[in-house]
């Protein structure tokens, strides 16, 4: 083996060294915004419009369930990301841990566009830390089969006798356990051990008959791929599936379900706080808000944006549920220490 | 050969000379492993005895709660779940190793018996999957096992699974993925032993009237023992601690230790409990490794 | 020696099919027109074209290569030195070190990954450089690579003939010169093999990267994993096909190189 050793070494050092330089150079570029958000939850064109307008680069990292987002933030991510998208029940959790930066309202004039229900919500009075991003529901996405009625109840998941074909569960503790609780007629915020145990057993039995767990986007894509007939999804995924494949439909089960509001928040240790607030303001713009909801097919909390949203979407009850349906929907609460019950139940469901 | 080691590049070294050279050469790596391997593993052990904060994170006081929960005494009363998961991981690891062994033996003998011309190619064909990304080879089984694919249909006609449904997620899919992913790890060391084998021993045994099994058992097996041991440990330990394969092909139906650990550090945000499971997994590996190294010192199992 | 019989050949053929089924299916389905799922809907090459404009895939490729290059460089240096030290010098604790070397090889990825995550988040508040991101990923990769490099290089060193070094010394070369001109060239094939292995391990790693990554440091395995989780695979199939092709080319050319460059100093 004839290799000129010193030369090879020098070569190698050069490569490694230039790789380091390259890494440094990449960081020294223009200002960046680090956004940590659900997958398929923002129109890429909105991102590039923001990049263009503010001459910056947006780094997007994705998550499939909101608890994993919080895990990453707690496990060393607190000083890395600028904007995160916690759901309403997670906002108090993040506030109590001082993970969120108070919003400087003077930097977010578009706050005035928020609908009245979303101004000063119960989980964040006076919008000190968050602004609503999108809202929606948890329900069933089902493929229509000729000669079979569409499922209208959680029974198609939890009762083997009323099965509507192969189904997928949602990989999100509160939403999945909440569905089992609702099916039994309990509150989605139950902390009664016997109710939770029963919900756990329902979920474990359902798991053994299911095609597995996935995030809402994964469930939607697998139903579009005909891997499963029915699955638990969020409303936006349900409505988007109906656009991609008219043979599918989104249903809110008659027993009731979960309603939620996702929020934009700036992290307390955000490296680019100013740009983050500009981003919040940008999203709250009326036209951008309309573009966003046209992409996600979730409901907008932006009152001003409604003027630019297709009437067809505004009249779509899968996106904006009727009042009599909303009566059966429940918000998730922050349960404090009692959340441990859910963690234990969830670990058992996923592990059994 | 201690006296030979004291000679360095043909020169006699004093004890100080030896130690300083050892420090310069082995020191940096030792320091690195001390900081980025030993300290983190010590941290995980320490945290497994702490208490989970209200919203994740860790707090004092010291407690055995995580280990109690692992033993089955959790928030909702006694449950044998975690011991079952431990057993399942060990059983799946063992099944993978045994199936890989059963597949690798004929393959190794096949390659060894090929003429020189084809041997290299046959071996390269085993090495290629070994160098190919494991994640890719694993999720490919999702496609192979999806509903109405001929493999799935064939399995259904044999009474495996439900007609019209995918063969994954489930234990069968996990095991298939594991065997497929780990097979090269068994074939390569085994082949190295088979290749070096002295076939005249087998011929002699056959001449003396031994049947096929006895020839294999007494003339061939002792010769391939080192390769077999290396292959076994290279498959069994990583298979037992797998996360990706049960995650992609098991769909929470065949959760193993790795999946429970991941869940604790992700959605459940329970570091002490996750650390306790990780500590148990680590202990398992160290014990397994020690056993094999002890056996191996007789048979030269590891390089 | 007997040539393999038909029975053995049939089993071997079956096993090769088993090994290659996943690889072939990925390549075939990278040409599938279907946007969702695994039903064949006609031939297309559009997913390859889409890759070129996929900024996420491009930046993940850049991150993956950067991570693999830097970590392999560090691990090869440290691991080779370690192997040299372990074979050449007797020091207290060497026997134990010899055994401990196998711990990173066998410790489950998920245990290493979570312990690093804990460590970084405990220490990170004091040392800002240990923020999750490319740096922490490199540190993690080097940690599992060092042992593999050291083991491969050590095997090479153990097979070297000490007479060659002694001859150099007898001819008047100093310790450093002997090392540079005799030992190093002799151990180089081992170093290169170790570096190759380390490089591949880094390219292959998903779990350590996943737990220690930060904003904008997504690698190809992380990208592939999250796309598979989301059930979005057509462009991932195209990406995977390219990765497979590169692995095959690298393996075949390396094997070919080894065959054609006859090594004058084989192990034993």
C-alpha cells in the first residue's frame, strides 16, 4: 500500500478545517428566526414572504405532538428556539416554568385583529404571553364505503362490534385518552383513577385491533394511502383529507370531543426576540391569516382575516362547528400534578 | 508478553517514559470518553434516584420511586407491565440472534464453498446492506408488509394476520425487520471463521464413520465457535436495546425497553423514570458484555 | 473442498432475496407516481426532480456530511492514538481500559443519546457552547466512534511485525521519525478502515442526532424518520435510493481497491 502519508494528512486536516469554517460561516449569515412548530402547520409561502420582507432566514424544526415540543424545550432547547406553538392546556405549564417571554404589545399592533373570544383567554389573561394561531377540534377521519353508514360515534374505535374497518389512533396522550373518556361519558379532564383505568383498558384493547399510533398528519396521510379506513385526527387534517380525496369525511363523534386553541409564543430565552414579535405580528395580519387558514384548513382566531377567507370555508361545519356541536366539546385543562396519572396511563397504553 | 511491551520501537523504556507516552497517546481519548461517556452515564444513574418535578425536570429528594414503578408498583396499583417489557426485549433480542444464526450458518458455508472467483462478489453482496442506512432498510418493510402486497396476501393465505390489512405493526414485522437488519452482523464474523476452517478434520471424521450431524458438532462447530460468539453478541445486544425497528414496525404493539425510554424523555417528560429504565438497560448490556468477554478470553470472541 | 450443493444454494438465494427485498422495494417505489401510500400508480421520475428544489433535503444533506466529516476526523485521530497507546505501552488500568473500550460499541444508542441529553442540559447552563446543535451532535458522534476506530486500528497494530520498527531504530532513526516513517504508514490501512467505519456510523446514526440536535441542524436520518412517521414517503424513497446508490458504489469500489492494492504487510 503506497500512500504519501504527510500529504494525505494535510489533505484530511484541510477538509476538516474547512468544514469547521463552513459551519462558522453559515452561522454568521443574516438574522435568523428559529421556529418550532407542528408539521404541515404553516404555508411555506408565508414563511418565504416573511423571509423576504424582513431579510432573514427562518429555521423550521417540526414536531408531531405538543408534549414532545415541551420535552425538547425543557431538555436544553429553551435558549435555542424563538417561537413555539403550545396548545391552550400547555400555556399555563410553560408560564409556570417561566419558559415564555411576555409580549411587548406595542410591537404587535395586529393584535387588534384577534376575534373577541381570543382576546384575553382564560389560560392567558390579557394575552400577556400568547396570541392565538389556529383553533380546531379532535374527531374522526373516515373513508366512505359503499353501502355502509359513516361512523358517528367513538364506538367505531372502542367497540369491536361497531367497527368501521381498520383504524388508527392518535399519538397524543390527552387527545387519545380524552376520546376514550368521552366515549364512556366522562370529562376529558377526569382525574378519577377508576375512570382513567377504564379509559386505559379501552385504549389498550383498541390498540391491539388498530394499525398503530401516529400524529394527526401521519394518520391523515395513512388514510389517504388506504392503509386504514378510520383514524383520529385534528379538524384541519380532516378537512384537507376531504380535499385530497372526496371519499373521506371528517366527523365529530356524537359523544363529544376536544376543542383546542393553538397559540404562538416567544420563549423567555429566545435568541431573536424582536424578530419573533415581528413574526407574530406578521401572522396576525388579515391577509396572511386568511392565507394560513386556507393552507391548514383550521379555523382562524383572526376576525379581520375572515373577510379574506373563502365563504365556502367559513360555512364548512367541519372547520367552524355549529353551536349545538360546540356544546359537546370540551377544552383540556392543565391538571398540574395529576397529569402524572395520564403519563402513567399513557406509558401503559403504549407499552402493553 | 509483558517483557515485549516494555520494548518500544526497539528501545527500552523506563516506567516514567512508558507512562508519559501512554498518557500522550491514550490520554486524549480516555479524557474524551471520561467526559462524554462516563459522566453522562453517571448522570443518568444519579437522576434515576431523583423526583420528577410537577411539569417535568428533576427535583430532590432522593427516592427509589422510579425503580419501584419499574418493578410494577405505580400510580395506579400493581402492574407487571415493565418486567414484561424487559422480558419481551430479551426474548426478541434472543429470537433475533437465534434466527440470524440459523440463517447465517448456511450463508457463511455457501460463500466459503464458492470458487475464489465468486467469493468476493457473494461477500460484497452481504456487506452492501451492512453499509446501507438502517432506517431506510427498516421502513422498506412498511411497504413490503402493506395491505394487498403479494407478501402480505401470501401470509394471509397461511393464516397469518387479517385479510385486507397490513402485516405491520406487530411482533412479526418487528422480528422480520430485526433479522433482516442484523443478518450481516452475524454472517461476517461467522464467515471469517468458516473461511479459516480446516476441512480435513471434517473429512477425517467422516472417514471414521461419523454421521453429518456428528461431523458438524465435533469437527466443524468447535472451529467456528469464535465467529459464532462474536456474531451472537453483535446481534443480541443491539437487538435487545433497539428503538427504531420496534418504533417503525411495532407501532406501540411490540414496545421494547428503548421505546419506553424514548417515551419518557419525549412526550411524558419523566426524566427519573426514563433514566431508571436506561440504567437497567445499561446494566443488562454490561452484564452481557462481561459474560461474553469472560467466555471470549478463552475463545477470542472479540477482536 | 466441495462446491455448494443445490440445497445450500437455494437457501443462500432465498437469504439474498430477503436481504435485498427492502432495498429493491425502495428503489422501485421511488418511481411510483402515487403521492400517498404504497399502491402503484404508474412510473415517474418527478420525485427526483422535486429533491433538487427541496431545501430541507439539501440542508439536511449538508448537515449530515458536515457532522460525519468533522466527527470522523476527531474520532480517527483520538481512536488511532488510543489504539497505539493500548498496544504499545503498559500502564496501570490498561487491562480494564481494554474492556471498557467495548462499552460504547454495545451501549444501546437510546441510552447513550438520553444520557448525553441529560448531561448537556445539566452542564449547558454553565457552558453556553454546549447548547444543543451541531456542536453537541459532533461531540456525541465522536463518543461512539472512538471505540470503533480504536478496535479496528488495534487489530491492525497487533498484527504488525515489531522487527521493522526495531530495524529503523538500529539504523539510527529517532523515536518520532520511526513512528512517522515506519509505524504510521504500516498502521494507515487500519486507520483508513476505522475512519470509513466511523464515517458510516455517523451517516447511519439517527437516535443520538435526534436527541442532541438543535434548530437548523436536522440530518438526513432525522428527516427520513420524521417523514416516515408522517407517512409521506415518495420523495424520501428517491432520497433513500440515492443514499443506497452511494453506499453500493462506495462498498464496491472499496472492495475493488482492497483487492487490487495487494497489501505487502498483511495481518499475520
